[in-house]
C-alpha cells in the first residue's frame, strides 16, 4: 500500500463515524483507530451515583423528625454557660468521619483550632468537609452520625 493511499484512508476515517478500521493485504497490515471521549464520561456518573441511594434513604426516613427537635433545647442552654457553637453551613446529612470504618474527625475532649475539619455534611451526593471557624476544646457533639441537619443548626459546643 502506498503512502497516498494511507493518507486517504486516514482522511476517510476522520470524516466518518468509524472508530476502527483494519486492512490486511498479504504481508501488509494496518489498523486505524479513532479516539472517542464518550466512554469515560458515561462510566464515571454510574460508579458515583449507584452507592449513594443505599445510604441516604436509610438515614433520612426514620431519623428525620425526632433528631432535629431533640438537640434544639439543650443547645439554647449550653452556649449561655460560656461555650461557643460550631454550626452547619448547609443542609445535608451529618457524618462524624470520612467513612464508617474510619475514626471520627473530633470527639468530646479533643482540642481543635480554626481550620480543622470537624465533620462532613453530605449535600446532593457531595461530601463537604466542615472546618471549624474557632479554636478550643470540644465539649459536646450535638448531632448523631448519619442525621439530617439544617442550615445554621448547631453541631458542636466548644470551650
């Protein structure tokens, strides 16, 4: 096969929807492949989306009503005793650790400083690390792991 014929094949494959072309002529063999960007894009959302629905319905349905109402009363009293409050910057699901088999980011008695990650709030399938805007010692964790939280809801009391 001549060089001009190979160039014409390349142009023809480039203009068409053909992804791969193989030609064999005696001892001569040529394979032309055209790259497509569609396969990785469709594979990524399926892998990320599939596990999330299993976690969200379990945590949201049975715990949604009683959990936010219970910590509301003690939170009003606790900051008056001299503690500062770390609040949720968004609506979502509260997690104390990055995964179920990992230890919590912080616990009662831990010393923290501004900028330390204290928890994760999952919102719309995105896991957002929540950083402390103050320093001190964690006195109380106000929300249970896997519980839905509201915007500006107190999460921790810090001394």
